[in-house]
C-alpha cells in the first residue's frame, strides 16, 4: 500500500514538473516582418516562466542585409520576483536581403527547479526591401497660346508670332482680349478688358508654363487720334495726351490747360512748386508727365524717400572732390554725385571721409514745400536727409587752408633761398677783403726792407 502511495506521489510530481518545464519558454519577435533598407527595426526576446526567475544566460544574434548585432540575455534576480524578462535589440539594415535573428545557448534557472536547464533555440526572419524609386515629377514647359483674339477685330494668330498690331477708332476706350493656353497646366494673364488711349497701347499677355517658363505675347492697339499733336524732345517724337485718366493725377496738382500748337490741351498745375505738367506718350506707347515751360519739356517724376516726396532737378553739385555718378531707385537710374576715391581731402587731411563715400548727393525740390535743397541719399537704408552745408564749408576751409599753406610754403622757401644767396655773397665779399689785406701787408713789408 505504501509503495502505491509513493508511485502516485512520484507521478504527480513528474506531471507537475513537466507542466512547469513546458510553460517556461523563449520567444523572439520583430516590430515588423519586412522593412525598407535604411529603416530601423526592434527585435524583442522574451523569456517566460511559471515561477520566479533566478538567472538567465544566452545570446540572440541578428545577421544579414548588412546587420551583425547581438544582445546578451544574461539576467539575475535573487528575489525571484519576475516571471518574465525581455531583451531588446535595435538594428538598421544597410542592404536589401534577409535578416535572421537566432537564439543560442539560452539557459534559465527558476524557482520551481533546483538546477539550470536549457531552452529550445528560436529563430525569425525579416525581409529587407530596397526603397521604392519615385521618379521625379516632370513639369510641362509648354507656354504657348492656342488662341489669341481681340473682340471685334481680326488678328492673324500664330503661336510662334509674339507681337501683333491693330488699329481702332478714336472713340474706343477699352478692348477685350481673349486667350487660351495650348497646355491646360499653363496659366495666362493680361486677358479681359484693357483700357487704351490715343496713340499706341502696348498690351501684354503673359503665359506661364507649369515649370515657370514665361512667354509674352504683345498686342499693339493703336487708337486713332483726331489731329494728333506731336512734339519733339531731342530726336524722339512724342504725342500729347489729351484724354483724362490715361495717367494718374498727382497729389497737389489741379487740372488746367496749356496752348500747344494753337490748341488748348489738358495740363495740371501745382501751386506749391509752380510746375505745369502735361502728359506725353512715346512711340512705344509709354506715357509719362513732363514739365511744360514755354515750349520746353522736361521729364517729371516724383520719388518718395522715407515719406518725403522729391523731384530731382538734375542741378550740378559743384563741390570739389565729388564726381558725377548714378544710382538705382525704384527701377530708375538717377543722376547724383559721390565723393571721389581719390579725394584730396582724404589724402591730405586727417578727416574721416569713409562714411561720406557711402552717400549720394543731389539737388531736389520737396514737392510738399516747394523748397529746393541739396540732399544726401543713404542706399543702405533707402533714406534721404538735407545735406549739412557745414560739411561743404569744411571742405572749402580745407581747400583754402591748402591753398594758403602752399602760398606760405612758396614764400618761406623763397626767403630761405634769398637768405642763402645773401650769405653766399657776404662770404665772397669777406674773402675778397681778407685777400686785399694780405696784399697790403706784403707791400708794407717790402717797403720796410
């Protein structure tokens, strides 16, 4: 009977032992089954047991696709508080192919066992793919028009012809331009209703391809003039603008008329500056204001510098050591004067002129006050201020000092030369006197003898 009990207990213990062993395991998992070359992936190894874990040892190694890394599975917990332990390994493949992660010699000692034993090896594979090649997007470079027309007028359109001309009646103030691009991905601007005035009106239609290339078509709309008034400025011929709204009316100018070639035409007068201006259009259809003064015309443009509206008169800046030059402002090239790099003031005197070299000087009329002043323009900040005349006076003083010092130098040099000559003459006279005395003494000696 006792032997039967022993057998039953042994069987029960064996079953309990086998259950514990089967429950203890090693698993290897990947955060993804396949990845792209160059991307990172995490491999997690998990050792589990039904009872608390004393120690673990072993290795999980990953190789292939440019990877050769491993993680040590060594672990110790004398309190046997944990029934599982995980180990992580992050890898990054450098080539395409297959990564294989395998365990080796993984051993465990746990609470339910009196000795250490080995777990079965595990292995997983991860596929590494080449990155997908995305071909660069090709943008259309087609910037041609499919059609171009002016409503009510005929033009013989050809997509390779970029400029056209039509003539319209004097009463026409607007024309409507229609256009369609050859490529639906291109965009067009300059269509719709466009205002025109007497003379030539250069109307541009711009076509921009998907890739940004621009092609410009030009329609010259020539509005017939009733007895046009033509004037000449130099060798260029201009047409007097007689209609309002062709040019924007400038502030402080009131509408008036002036008589040109026996006809009263539109003009504007400014009480502050006393300027009378008229609109003129050149042969290309470009319109501008010009100062009218007894049959003479001078281009009139206002420029705003830091809130100050100026008209540059073009008057000469007669200051020594300043050279005539130009500078760019609002896409216009303006005449001015700048301190010469070979300035006499810079070379001769201890005057710091480096700052002065960075400025441009010009005469201008303040349109709001009517006063003409010399202005200094700072191209770095785009600002102007009235130029301090004391600087000019200082330069004049230096010049006067230079002239005076030169004259004093000449006088002093002349005096030194004169003194030297006088001394030289005195030396010769003294030598001659000494010679005469010697001769007399010799004669006296001979007589005595």
